[in-house]
C-alpha cells in the first residue's frame, strides 16, 4: 500500500499552547484521529509526532491514495490552523530501481 508523509506547521500564535481555540480543536480532534483513520482505512506507520518546540509535526501513513490522505486532513480540520504538506514516500530500494529508468546524468 502506498505510504505518505504528512508534515504540518503552524505559526506560534496558532499553537495550541498559546491559542485557546486551537487547543480545544487539538484536544477534541486528537482523540478522534484513530476513528477517522479507521473510517478512511488509513494506517499510521509513525506518529503523529510533534517536533520539539518547532511548531511542526509529522506522520507517516499508509493509504489507498493521496486523495484519502487529503480527506483525512480535511475532515480532521488540521488545515484550519496548520499548513499541511503531503508527500508520497517509497523505500530506498524502489528509488534505486527507479534510477535505472532515469536519463543519463546532466552533470559529470
């Protein structure tokens, strides 16, 4: 199943440690993440993880499609107070195999 990396970031004034509205959203939303993920058939491989004091978070998920991950972000409300980036991820061996189909290097 395809894997995706979800990265979130928010400004300090939107941080749940400083903002009562986003704190409430996080406290209520975080408890609903497992049910929403199950409903959408998303499996968390790693995370969600909060990255120190950087106002960033990350998760690695398995999902049928990027559209399913988009739906999770939409329904969870994460995009209401975070910038969200979703990237398709694959194993190193797959990337190495893919290099066999890449045109010759541009630079020597």
